[in-house]
C-alpha cells in the first residue's frame, strides 16, 4: 500500500512512525508540508519520499491519505483525498462547521476515518470490558478530569506559534471533543450537556483553558473537567456501578476495581508500552499504531473502524452545547 501524509508536524511524524511500525516500507510513504524545515526533518528521520507540490502527485498510485494538518486546515487536506476518491484519515477535529462542510463535500463518496485515539488506550478498553460484562450492574454516575499544561505540548515552540494559541482551535477546546470521542464509545451519546468555559491562566493568547460540564444520560449522570492549566498532567476517572466502583488514574498505570459483594479491590495493571521522547510517558505509541491499523483495515470494511464523520459531528455538537449553555459568560 502507498500513503500520502499531508502535514508533517508532530502528528504527521507520529503517523509516519505508525505506518513504519505496521511494516509499511518507507518507499511507499509520501510526505507533504509547506514548511521546508519539516520536510527536511522528516526526510532525515524516516527516509520517506518528500513531495514539494501536492498537485503533481499521481494519486492513481496512492491507496490512502492521512491528514495531519492543524484543525482549521483539515478540510483542505480531506478535500484533496475526496477529489481523488481516496480513503482518508483525519486527526482530531474541533471546528463543527468545517466537519459539516467535509461531510457535505464527500456525500458518502469515500471512507473518512476521524481520529479516536483514546478508544485504543489499554485501560479504556479494559474499563469498557468491565462495564459491558454486566457483572456489576449498570453505570450510575461518573466523574472525569483531564488536565494538561499547554506549554508542555510543544516545548520547542511558543503556544502562540501554533494552532492551540488560536481561540477556535485552543488547547482545552480541542481536548473536549477528544475526550468525548472515547466517552461516547464507552457509554453512548448523552441526552444533554451543559457547562462553563473560562480563561483562568494567561498564556499570552485569547483562549479559554478550562471547560467544566455536566453530562445527562437520563438514568446516568456525569461530570467532566478539561483544562490545559494543570501543571501535572492528569486523567482521573471514577465510575460508580450498582455493585462496583472503577477508579483510573493514568499516572498510576492501573485500574482499581472495588467489588461491593466481596469487599475487595482488584488491581488491573496497564501493559508496558513505549513512548517517544518529548511526550508524556503515559502517551504510548501503541494506541496510535492500533488506530492506524484499524483505519487501514477499515478501507476494505469501514465497519471495523469505530468512528465516523457522523459521530464526529455529534461529538462536536456536544462541545457547541457546552458553549451555548454558558449564557452568563461575557467575554
């Protein structure tokens, strides 16, 4: 198979590593970016073919396109794939209007796979198996906190130098749908969400760094806080079931499962995985590799891939609902 990776920043390089890890040859991977420094870096690191002009690519020889552009540029890359009738993978989206535009432009023409990385995290897969087993009854409620420190994302450049410093693609705003994507895969889509979003720390740009919401399923309620002001990166989850409690802290690398009937705690340890230098040690490469493998398998059978453009739109509508509900917020 042959691939074109559009966008050679942090995520574009990661996707190339994923393809190589899956056994695809460097000669079959083509990279495109407008920045010469990124093209030179990727050529040096991975030895893949670098494209200087996307319009000169012979797409008849390409099997799939991977779009790793900033969120506000996704539509540009995806439309290139659609124009050439090629399956396309997109990084996590945050702009609802752009995704609606992509859906309309595609009109079910090609297979589009929006990113859903955390679905492949081993601990989240274990949590899903516990819930779906039915052993502990139904979920009653949950609370979740996802916190990071925005300048830690790209220590080599200022927040204001890439897309997270822009309000529509700001760090916390982007992470809200990123987290919702795996939550709805776990519990389904809620009936209603309401929340607040605020700027609580000054990164030298006009973005909100903290989102807080309540999530209403009718018979299940939950809360979620997403922030990029946390000086220590956290993902803390508590799920109460009728006969158990699940606790997951990603920095502890284990799930703690309390069984009410036996009165004991069961520890489920996270499999050992590797992470790339410069990233948090809990951001393992394997979940990205598994995600890319699912996309490739989904080219022949889209049902294999757990996310879709339709689900992506519904997730982004949850983000919009949070922002719309914060009627008392005056900028």
